[in-house]
C-alpha cells in the first residue's frame, strides 16, 4: 500500500478534522452564562429571591445531607438553626443517627410571601415539608421546631434521646 491509499487519506482527513474541531471548541467563548444560583454564586452576588432559587437551594441541602456532608448542610441553615446547635454537634449527631445514602428528592414547592418557601421532599416513601427562608441574600433551611428542640440538647443528649425513642439509625 502506498501513502495515497484511500483509507489512509480518509484516516488522515478524519484525524485532521477532529483536531480542528477540538482546537476550535477549546478556543471558542462560552456564550452561555450560568443560570439561577450558579450565576449569582459566580458573580458573588445574592441568590435569586424566587421559587426556583428556593428549590435549588433546598435540593442542595438535601443532597449534602443524604450524601453525608453534614457540615455542608449545616452551613445552609438559618441563623436560628445555627444558634441552636454548633456545627460540630450537628455533624456528630447526624453521623451517629442519620440514614446516609438515601436520596431526598424535592417533590413540590410554593412561595409563602416574598422571603419564605415551603418545599416538600420525599425520602423512600415518607414525605415531609420544610421551610426555606431568604436570609442574608441566600435561601436557608429553617429547622422544624422539633429539630430545634432536639438540637438545643447538644449532640450527646440528642443522640441519647434519639436512641431512647428508637429514631437513631446508628443504634
């Protein structure tokens, strides 16, 4: 076979075309800006004060929690939630008692005024409502009153209370 064989020419042409496409794609500008919370985060500005913004933030909290990133979930709590329990105690409590690895999916949401949203999330077959509050230019999860009461006990007493009630997944 000589170097001008049709298959070799076709192969060389295909390699050249792939190289040109790769090079041009790498050098082109990305004309699409990130949308929603990603745009706000990239710009360092406030999250959008919309239902969609609340839903994105809520799903982020749920993903962090179900993925075992309890410190990251705590970061997305309201100031009253953070005051009720320290980050270290929150991580200790949830590392000991929470079911990790079970996805939590947002199923519906609605606005309640201009700075609150109620979201419904489902884990396995159980659904629960949560409140997202727009605070300090971001959507934050507001712990339920029962959660706040538990958190105020501190990690060790909260773990003991959950074990006694049979609600501690870790035993």
